[in-house]
C-alpha cells in the first residue's frame, strides 16, 4: 500500500472519529429535551411527525436535499468528488441512531441535568468539528452547501453559515407549528416558559438550540489546539518510526 493511499485512509479514518463525536452531540441534544442543534432541527421535527423513520434516516434525506441545492447552484462546477457527501451523510445519520440507541437508558428529569447535557453536547460537537477540519476529508452536506453559496455569491463563509442556520431553525419552527400547533416541538403548547425549562416533551427548538448555535464555535478555541497537538504527535511518531 503506497504512502498516498495510507494518507487518504488515515485522513478519512480520523474524520470518521470526528463524525462520531458530532453525532454524539446531536444525540445528547435530543436526549436533553432542551432543543437540538440548529442543523438537526428539521430531521428531529420530521422524526417526531413520522416516527416510522429514524432521526438518522431523516438526517440523510435532509442532507440529500442540500446536495440538490448544491447541484442547482454550482452546475458545471459541481465535482464528482462532492458525491462523497452521500457516504458521509449516511454514516453520520446512522451514527446518530447508534448513539440514540446506546443512550436510550438516559432519561434526565431535572433541568440542571438537561442543561448539563446541552453543554456537554456543545463540547463534544466542538471536538468533532475540530477533528473534521484537521482531517480535511469528510464534509457534511450542510457545510458544503454553505460553501457553494459562498462561492456563487462571493460572500464570506461565516456570515453565510449564520444565515443558513437561522433559516433552517425558522423552517423548523414553521414545521412544528404546522404539524403540532406548537412552534417549538411536538408537546402540547403550554407557554414559552415551559419550553425553555423543558417542562414539556418533544422540544425541538429551545434553550439548547441557542447554546448549540454558540458553544461549539466558542469551545473550538480550546479543541482546535488540542486536536492540533494530537495530530502533531501522531505525525511525529510516524516520522520517527517510519510507519
């Protein structure tokens, strides 16, 4: 096996570890019942409406809609390698399902525990994204779509991502209102205070959504250097041993 093939396998293996952590963040946010990560809101809404399909399956389907947007935007500039998003999205979706299954025993009842789970979700998401960025391999469809919009309209990535995240949350609010007559989830509408304090079931959009929109970016100030040291350590050992 040549060095180039080894490098590709190492990068994609490392990136898959990143997906494992990001998927864990999504699962923890769902279990917290304080509101899930912005990009996972549509998948969770659809799962609550049609539970015959899992959150992971809806995650794959939603990501495929992002792929169609990219095709429409990029047209001839859409590269065949971008189709790897399908594999990444399927893997990511079923990792979410795997974590939800593994953590099925976890039923936090107190607000403090649910808040702690949301903060933990932000931390593991930050770690996962830092690993993905360092690996430079898998890239999920949502980020690829932000990149396509940035490329076509010549706008910076970060503000485009903020706008896209906001639009996705707004769409999720609309779907919740249409499906459940509750703009924040599938539980009975009992007032905004009950949603924020997780005193109702099936919360899709709430305090946790806000935390997960802010915390990963802030926490990556610490996870980026940590992952950088890990990568440097692995590279150093490989260079020393010739492996």
